[in-house]
C-alpha cells in the first residue's frame, strides 16, 4: 500500500507518494502564492493528489490514506483550520471541502493535523522509537513541536498544544509576534541565532570576524555561513553560539521539567550542525533540570528517522492515518 502526504507550507504545498519503507516515490509542488483562496488551494491539492497517483502508476485503491499537515490549528472534530497566520485562514472547513474535492474512495481515508504534530508522528514512527514518552522540538524560523505521551499525541482541548516557541523565558524582554514578551523562539529558533550573529557583526566595527569574510554584508548571513565560521573557531561566532546554547538549554529545561519525557528530539536544519552545540546544551540542561539527581533523565537527541529534512513534512503527513 501507499500513503499520500501533503505538506501545506507558507511558500510551497508539497505532495508526495510514500511507500511502505517510508520512501517518497513521487513528488510534486504547488506555489502557495498561486492559490491564495482556500477554494483554489483545495482544488489544487485534490487535483495534485489525483495526478500524482496516476503519474506514479498506482491506483486510488492502492492508497491507504491521504494525510495533510497544515501550518495552523487543525480542529480534528470539525475538520476546520481555526487559525493559520501564514495562510491567512481562519475558521475554514478545510477537511470537509478537501474530502468533497477528492471524492470516493479517497475521501474516506483523508486526515489532517497541524504540521508540527505530523512531523512529530513522522519522526516517532520512522525513527523506530520504543519510548512511550517523546517530545520533538523543531528549531526553524520559529520553534514548534509535538508531544507524545503514553504513545499518544497530545493536542490539547482546542488542538493548539505544543506551541513551545511561545513559552516565555524573559517577560522583560523583546516582543514576539504572538503579543507576549521574551518567547523561547525569539531567542532559540534558527532565525534568532542568525539575528544574534548579525547583532554581533554590527558591533564588530573592525570587521575582523570570519562572519564578515564569509558574508560581506549582514543580510547574506545564514545558518550555514554562521556554522562555517564556528567550524573555523572564529571568536565572535563561538561567543554568539555560547550565548545561544544558554537560551536553548533554558527552554529545553522548562519543557523537561514539565513533562519529563524519556526522549526529547531536536529537529530542523540547524541540527545538521549539532556537533558544535549539542553536548554543551545536554550538560547545561542536566545542571539546570529539577530532576538532576535522578538516575533517569531525558535523553536529548537529534531527529534521525527521516534522512532528508525536506521530506519530514510529507512523510509526517502521510502517517496521519496511522
Ligand atoms: Zn510568542
């Protein structure tokens, strides 16, 4: 059997056919900006799914499920997307409309969920975790994630649980787009790390740092160039990274203090450079965590289930019918 995964992102909508070994055997992409209205998006997803099925030479009856991950609050009992700020959707009956557009037999096996929940399920299943209590923290433009307790995804009363990025770690500091101050993601997301490096570059008036040599101008800095400077042991880059580790450890410690999962998995492109910060973060968390004297403590690992980070959204969504 095959599964279809649809990852609805702010830039692209990626659709993939996933086989039993969790490999993507066919893929296509739609620019989100070309389908700004929900009706257009639903039609584009439905026809994209059907075309991809025929392109890959399978039939609709070979499809075990169609799963859709959306960047917002997916209300499972009504099928509505309650709020998706990147798409501009509010209170939209997304799932019923998609089922209608897909028709029989696909409509009966179509599911949706928040994209971070889908990614957490994807990592949990493909990573072969045997632990019942698992948490995934995704470091990207913001910080999102998913919580699995006793083998079940925790969605909360309104399906908006696991918004780790909007846990404040400093109420006196800068504002966040959610309206609060000092949110974890304004300090510890991948985007926040780049922002912190840019601030330091601007203070480095002599432009001695490798960050300047690697970029030329601050707007060219990205995570990859930052870690190139870290690899070369650039003093400024290392200083920025040490401070970032403190922020990351602080937030992870909060999460562990609340849930004490057996394993906490970090994901996102920035984890490709985990060799430069993960050991430090692990030791800091162990020093800070309330359970520090316990014999058992949460293992902090990097996601390993899905090899290509670009495929996490599709494979996670494809597993929503599990
Ligand atoms: Zn916030």
